[in-house]
C-alpha cells in the first residue's frame, strides 16, 4: 500500500474500524485482510475496478457473505460474530447495489418496513422533501418505479430507522445525470445532518464531489488511501489503479 | 407541501380496505348465510372446515413461501383432541374445540421449530416426516381408537344453551368460526407483521440485513397456520361427530395443497374457492368411486398447466387488483 490506511484522523476513535477482514464465497477467497476506518460524520468511499471486492467488503461488514474473518468494530462493538440482523440493529444501515425493493409491497409499505432501531431517524416529511417523487408514487408497487425512484426508495427507507451509519453500494449506477445530482445533494445533506457514510462507487467523479477520503481497492486488498484534498496531486496514481 | 407523518402513513396502510375485497367479502358472507336454505348444511359445513384449513395453509405457503407437506398432522390432532375432549372428558363443545386448537398450536411450535431450520424441498420433507410420525402415533395410541377412530362424538350445546344437534344451528356456529379465522388471517397478512412475512418470502437476505430475524417470523407464521389448521380439524370432528385416521393421513396434506393451488396461492379468497371446488367434486362425483381421485389429478394438472395462478389468481390478474 502506498499510503497509510490507519490513523487517518489524528487518533480519534473510529466510528467503524475494519481490521484484517477476510471473506470467502464458498471456496473462493475474495477479501485478503482489508484494513480501513471511518470516523463519525465522515463520507468515505471505496473505489476500485469491477471485482476489486468493494461490494463484498460492504456485505462482510453487514455479515451477509458466506464466511468472514478478522475484526469489524462499530461504535466499540465487535460485530464479526454477530448475525446480520443484530448488526443492523446496532445502527448500520445497508443499501445494496440491487436496491432490494420488495416487489409485492407498495412504496409506502417499503418505506415503513424497516424497523426503527433508535430515535433520531429522519421524519417522513424530510424524506419526502429529499425525494419528492416518493410522495407522488406512494401507492405504486415497488417494481413499477423507475430505476431512480427505486434508488430513492432504497435510500429513503433506511433513513427512517435511526441508523447513524449508512453503507451505500453504488447508489448512482445506471441513473440519469439529473438523478445522480439529486443523490449527490442528498448525500451532502445527510453529511450535514451528521450521518456517517461509507460509499462504494465506480463513478470516481461523483465520489470526488461528496467524499472526505477515498480508499482504493484492488484484488481484495486496500492499496491506497487518498484524502479528497490530495486528489489533484495524486490523480495519475488513482487513474492507474482505476484504469481510467 | 402537505406534511405526512410516519404515523399517518402507517395508519393509511390499514385504513381504506381495497374496494374489490370488501365487495367479494360481502358477496361471500351473503352467499354463506343464504346457502343452508338451499343446500345440505352438512356438506356446507364440510366446505367451511376445509376452507378454513386451506386458508391456514395458504398463510404459510402464500405469504411466507413455505410449502408444508404435513398440515394433516395439525388438522388431525385438532380433530382427535376435540373429539376425545368432547366425548371422553365431557367438555362443552366450545372448550373441546379450543383444546384441539391449542394442541395443534403446541404441535406447531415443536414441529415448526424443527422444520424452519431448512428451506425448500428439505422443509417439505421434514414436515411430511413429522406428519407421518403423527399418523403412526394416531394409529397406535389408545385414545384415538386406532382404525375405528373416535365415533359418536356429541355435538353438545353451545355455551350450554344452543342445541348443536340441529344442523342449522351447527352450521351458523361453524360459519362464525370460519369467518373469525378468515378475518384473523386477513388481518395478519395486512399487518406490519404480514408485510415482513412477504418481505422474507421475497428476499430473506435483505429482510435480515434490515434488522429482522426471519426464523422468528417464520416460526410465528408456522404456529399460527398450524393452530388455525387445528381449529378447522377440531370443528370438523364436532360437525361429523367423528375423528379418524383420514384426518391425519398424508393424502389430507396433499388435498389442502390441491385446494390452495386450484383456488389461487397467495390470494385471500382463493383457498375458499379451492375448498369449495374440491369438496363439491368429492361429494357430487362420489358415484364414480375411485375415479374421483383420477379426476382430481387431471384437474390438478390442468390447473398447473393452464392457469397457474388458480381461479381467483386469474380473476385478480384480469382485474389487475388483489383478491
């Protein structure tokens, strides 16, 4: 690794600390000792090419991969031995790449389905303010929404729960530029409201507009950590990693 | 912009029932109230008992996606215990039915706890194996009467007042039980609990990562389904004054699958229509003897090949509204 990945924020206790994380899909060893940390109120991205292990890292944090080893400490609690539902109830909310909208439920039901795990979640009015389309489509079945609306619903419904850390897996994938912009505004607004966000992105330009720091992944390893302020100086290096 | 609170949204989920479902319910209740004046009440009571059984089964397969192939165990044990309680212990009818229902519920807790650890075909096989154990228990246990079953079960008096030996009185008692069971299931599947069940059926991993424990929800649904199947069996034992091995036989588990599929899996009214269809066939085609089974088989194949959604499922698809 060409840049340190730990102690990224002057000795503050990290909100999420991942150390030596390994993960497997069946016999296939996918993550090889991932180390990184996210501090409270930060927006941090995981960058990397297809197959680098970004999504698997998120799924491993949530405990939904076949097998995982290492350490994932969230707000001082070791979660590596906990089932996925317990991890979610600690205050980690995951928005998967495929969005996971339940097709047999309508927008309203999808929105109210996730359990409220702590006070402090966004009110429904605020969610409608962030995503006005949802209010208009309240009675529509989940699958009858456009890709952008599904993404808004997938993000909106986890904001109600009171979880303070969001794991967003490629929220801009396949969306029109205007929707990407809306999601970018939402992420900045959530940061202002004090949410901590771990973002997986292939769209580096988008990531640069919202994040404080970036971890670059390659073949199941974290190979670099770049602060947003250093982007210009280290652009060549990043382009080399991402192959852009 | 008008503000909408989470409470209002949640309330909105439960208020304003879909109009087509209200209309269908009113038609169903009207038809069931009028029916005993035109058709043989005992036949209608059989339909109602099996309709409740199929609705209970549908709660599990239609809304949680779990195919139990051993629901005869709960129906049959409900039937045996109610019959025994009414005849040997001399319990009042309503308490005998409650006893049968409770035993089926307890059996559901034990069998469900074992079965939900596996999914798909393994789940179905475990439920079948457990039901077969109940069958052989029923064959050997002294209180079931072996091959004779428990016969001449007294119908008794409802609350010590209404003489249930009258078919018409018994019919309206059975109708009340059926409607309570039906409305209870309707409430369950439209509650937040029911929404979580549907979410688990659709994407268990996602429901888990949102913070739910699918096994708890599945077990609760399993126990509710077993309990209601027991209620159906217990009521049937009082209606026919008989509990027999037929009630716990594996073919009974198959019949309830058939009823649910013919009526429409995962629909509210489908199991009722399915039960009506199959029981009517069994009664009115009885003169064909063993051929009834063949005809049932043909109907099953036609249903699966031609209209997989079942009768009500196809109608709902045409109307583009849930039924």
